[in-house]
C-alpha cells in the first residue's frame, strides 16, 4: 500500500503490540520501503519500559496509551513540523 500510487502517506501511527506482525517488525518493513517516513509508535506500556525503541535520529516518536484525540493531534503536528525526531510523551 505504501507504493500503491494513492495519496502520499505523511506519517504512520503504529501500535507496538499487534497480532501476527508486531509493531517493530512492521516498522522495519516501513523503513525498508520508505526510510524517511515519520512513525509514531504507540503502546499501553511505558516507553521507558520498552527499552529498545529506535533512537532519536530515526524519525520515530512515541505516544503513550491511552491518549486523547487532542494529544494525538499535537503529536502529529510536532512530528510533521519537526522532521526526524524521536520523542516520548
């Protein structure tokens, strides 16, 4: 889908725990297809507890669940405005 020719994807919000292909494996596939694509990882687990999240220079940010629509909106604005940046919130 990332190369389907439809509207461009500006950012991906990705849950870390998913059935089948987990969030980190999905992130690797996204990076292989489009390395510069900003990604917001999300989980009910605390970002510090997860340990091996990607580094700041990889364009990956973290948003703790549960989150409100307002927090998601603010995170999307920050990620899209700031370029490659890893943040926890």
